[in-house]
């Protein structure tokens, strides 16, 4: 598999088009001109636009919560277990490689139908040495990716894809601990539906309450964000028959479908989100399973920010060049997932600052803030919908979501605006640089099957 995925539109050519730059400049110019000539009217119009966006997002969340209430589809045990390939692309992960090997060894799937590869970079001798020295099951091998550009996870995965013999394929990250039954559940679903192209397992963050950490606030909010996405949003979209962005790990794919769309986009820093829409565009169905994978949060701000920057930068995506190719349903899905993520990240901090300044100025002047009550009501509805989604997702993931978490959520959302500004700048100067998330050996080392499962 050619890592550059020649012959299709990929991220090494997604630098914003001339039309996209013109649109961005036009919007920025109109807003700037309005703030100079008619500042009050411009601010009112902006607040109304934001309010409408919040209203649409709130309605979308309510619909997904209801849709996600449908029970998970349980497929019967297939007459023959298909051959399964596991890929784990590692880079500078010597500290956690032994734990990953131990976690993968506990997967419950017929050994004669299983193959796995630790995909390692040629220059990463430390990880290679640890992987070689650690005892491994007979089905788990090591693949060394030759030097080349771009040096990204999807390029490494494409190299391994050329050697994969499985009918089905999944990928895991260095810190993952998948449910041992995950592959069996996935294989049964694929066997029952020949039109199914990919399945996403829920990703759950562990021990956010018990492990003392200076990043406890970020860890908790990150876990709730994941719970809302993987326990509510994606299941709801799957029930509605809509395409959705895959997670970076624990997505299970029919190998023929993956090869049919050219594999992963080696230049796209969110190749997972891109892949889901490409598979759907090729006519494949998408779904979810409920056997989870346990992960650790990125940690402190200096780790969280580069990861979120990479996500927002990648969300610009290949499909923004010609979104109409996704069709009406695909376009709605793209706008309400990746599009909404970008817009909301940019709007959170300015909106909070606007509300805070209006209240503070009003209190200081002893007058009622001149803020439209309708706008405030709609913004409040959007916040309530977001918190409701987090609460439902947290309950399903076995996490406590209390009043303190709700009140502190806007502070976390405001940090997304910092990542938005950083991502916009990086998209211009370093569009293809992969900001890797570092994983520590001691982080989440306790029993992941019990961690995070607390009374809701």
C-alpha cells in the first residue's frame, strides 16, 4: 500500500484552497468593517448567529440522546471466525510497550485466526529493543517501518496494511487496554452484515477520580468529553444511519473496504476522522459496539494542548474541499461533528468573555445588562444540552458527573478556544506536523477493568 495514497484527494493537498482563503478573508473583512462602522449592530448580529448555532447544536444533542437509547444489536456467533489483524503503531513508547503487549495478550479470540503487528519506526531503537525483549504471544510480531516522509502514524499503518492477511483489522494505541471480548463482538457483527464496513468501540478514560494528579481537572473533563462522544453521539449517529468520524483507536474495519479506499491518508493528522467519511462515501455501512477500550487521559495542559491542536488542525479535513461529494446526509453529519467541533472551539471563550463582561459592566454601573433575553435563553439551552449529553455518557461509562463538574465545564470549553487559535496558526505554518501525545509507564497502571467504574 503506497503511503501517499496516490490517485485520490489526500491531506498533502488540503492546504486551504484559494476559494477557502477568499471565504475566510471575506468573513473576517465583513466582521472587522462592521465592528468599525456599526459596532453595536455587528455585535448583536454575531450574538444572534452564535445563539442560532447553539440552538441547532442543542437540538442535535437531544436527538442523539434519544437515538442512542436503542439497544445495541447483538449478532449471533458466526459459523467460522474470520481471520483478524491487530495493528499497534508505536513511536517513542518504550516505557509502555510491555504493558501494551500484556494487554493484547489477554484478547480472547481463536489464536489460529489471529495475527498482530507492533509497527515500529526504524530510528526508534529504544522501543524496538523493549519490544524485542518482552515476551509475546506467537501471533504477535514486529514490523519495522523504513525511513520516509511523512513520519506519521497513518504512514506506518499503511506499511503494515500491505502485510496484513486478516479479513478484519483493528488498531490500538500504546496505552490501550481493550476488552478481551471486543474482537469476538466485532467479528460477529461483520459476519451478520456483509455491507458493514467499520465498527467503533467506545473509548473510556480510567481512574479520573482516584489517582491524585495536578491535571485532575483536565483529566475529568476529558473523560466526560469522551463519554459524551463514544457513549451518546456515535451510537446515536449509528442508529440514525449517518456517517461519523472514527476514533484514533479501537476502530474495526473490513480489510477489503480499507484497501478499497486507499488505506489511511498518510498526511492527515486526524486520519481516523477522515477514514470514517471515506468508507461511508464508498458505500460501506458504519456501526458501534459496546465492548470498550480503556485509555489514559493526555494529562497536563502541555500535553493536552498539542493533542487538541492536532485534532482541530486535522478536522479541516480533505472533505472541506468538496463537501458536496458526501451527499446530503453525509454533509449534515460532517457539519454537525467536525464542523461543529471547529466552530464551537473558536466560539467558547469569546462567548464566555462577552457574557462575563456584560454582567460585570452591568453590576458595576448598577444597570441591567443590555443583553437580549432570547439570546441568553438559547445559550443556556445549548449549555444544558451539552451537560445533559455528558451526564448521560458519564452514566453509561460508569463515571460520576456532579455539580462541580458541570460548573467547571465552561472553563474547559474555553481552553478549546486556545487550541483553536493554535491550530489555525499551525495549519498555516505546519499543516502536516504530527503532535504526538506522550504516555507514561506509571499512568493508569492499575487494573483498568475496575478503574473508573464508580457509582453514577
